C-alpha cells in the first residue's frame, strides 16, 4: 500500500488488510463518507479464505488514516456493510470488494415516529445526537416549534430527519473523525468563513494540477418570496428573503452577476417567521453554488490531503476563476504506489 496509509480493524492496526490492491474513499458535501477495499482472491484448499475472514464481517469497524509530513488525516471511520465478489473458474483472477461507510450508518437503521415541541430545530438535533456519542458541532437555528402552533414531526430514521432539518435551514449534516478516532457530528452551514487549507496551483511555478475543468450556470434563484397566515392570530407572516446571507467566495455574488429578479417561492405549513425565513435562506444557500470545477492531483505532489467541507485556494486559473473554493467532493484512490485525489469544487461568486 502507498506510504502513509494505515488501516485499523476494530481499533487495532492490520498490516495485512492494508495491502489491498486499491483503497477507495468517497467524500461528498453533507453525505456519508463511503469506502471500498479491493482485493485479489484465490482458491486455497477448495475455499476462498478471504471471503469468510472474520475481519471483513458485517459490522466490523474500519478506520483509514493518511499521514503526510505535516499531519495525519482520518479519511473515514465506519462499519462494513457489504461485499461484492467476482469469481473466475479456477480461482485465479477472482476479486473481493469490501463496502463500508461512516458511522452515520447507525443513524439510518430504525424508522421512528416522534413529535417535538417547544424547541428549535437545533434543540431537536442536539437531543438526537446525544444518544450516539458523537462530539457535537451544532449551529443554532431560528425556527421554533410550539405546542399551541405547529409542532415538529419526525417520520423516518434519525439520519433522514436530521438531513431534512439541515436542508431546510441551509445547513449540512456530516460526520468527521480525527486521528484519535473521536467522531464529530456537524450540523451547520458549509464552513466558508474558514481559512483555505491548501493551495491548488495550475499554470504557475510549483503547479500541482495538469488540467482543470470549470463550468457555471446562473439560471438559479437569487431571492425568495414567502408568506403565510398565522392560524393563531390570523396575521400575515412575511418570510421573504431578498438575498442570500451566505458569505460570497469572490467579489461578485450570483445576484450581482445576473442583475435582475430571479425569485423562487417557498410554500410551507408554518406559523413561525423564523422557520419560514430559514427555509428561504436554505433554498438560496443550496442554489448559490453556480460555479463548479473539477481536477485531480496526488498527495505526493500536493504535500497534503484534501478533504470535503474544507476551503482551498485555486491559483493560476485566471482573474475570474482563481480564488477560494469549497471542496464539494474528494475521491481518494490509493494503491501501492500513489494516493490520487479527484477533487470537486464549488463557488458562489467570482472575481
């Protein structure tokens, strides 16, 4: 396996299983991190021993760590949930792919029906996450749900419920893990006010990219119309949102670039102005990522591991496309010689 990669099984390093033909880790904004371990297998004494290896059984906890000169990153910590097996007659050329995902799997196993009242969305999230043992990183929400108005109803798994609450507040929900195995549950906006973690360079000295693909699409809403009737007071609730409150990664926002009216409408059964406006901001937060880019590099060439939900600085892409981007996805492809990172980037403005 490539230098700097470690694999643990139920907390213990495993020098054999880390020697996979290829390790694949896929990170996406607001999604569970997936991993795939690819092995060549062969018949031994009329059986395929690796296919019944207890270290690769359902529910076994796997951690993958990548170390550079500066730091150690836990790419994923989670459980095995499946196998894909290809058998060739005679055994030679057969293969096994082990499938797994981060610990949010545990939150998606039991459908529930619950009613939450006299609290905010973030209060409900805090209560749910407390039962899973994650370190909480939860931003407050404006929406309130009260017994004498509309309560908050959960129908589905905890993961489905938290993702629904995240989306309607313009938040993301995801898990991260540090090198010590401590898992943090994040329920908040994309962290676009942080400092960029790394520079990606093209067309300049010390370039780490050979090619870059960029596309943009401005046919997206830049404001929201929303109104509702308070069933208790029969007064009007104005939930209109004139513009996104999201920090702009660049000098010009989507609204400034289009220069005209592009309004979406939010319809929701709510009698709380904070709830209605939060849904409008949530819609705009998701719609504002109109610039997208993709590229690839290696850990050896970059000297760092790129992670989803982080910022990076793109240099050498011209005046319009250089600048700070949010990392929307990373596909890590790791074999015996290299650690390739296929990177997806998004941006809500340009220079």
